[in-house]
């Protein structure tokens, strides 16, 4: 049997959000304030997903 916990919709949604935020950082039109806010959100998601 598989001992891994189930992969939930919430985890999938958070991973897709993380990918979208990382992609958004490539936008050259972002202000420093927007870029900082995105990086902060990325760090929170990475921590929640144990990716840090």
C-alpha cells in the first residue's frame, strides 16, 4: 500500500498559485512595491508547501 498522504485539491491550487506568482515576476511592468508583495506571497506559499 501507499503510505503517502493524499494529494488534495487545496495543495494543487496552492502549487498553481505559486507557479502563477513566479511567472508574474517576469513582468517588466511591475513596480518595486508589487514585486516585493509577490515575493512575500511566494515565500509564504513555499513555506506552507514545505519548499523552503
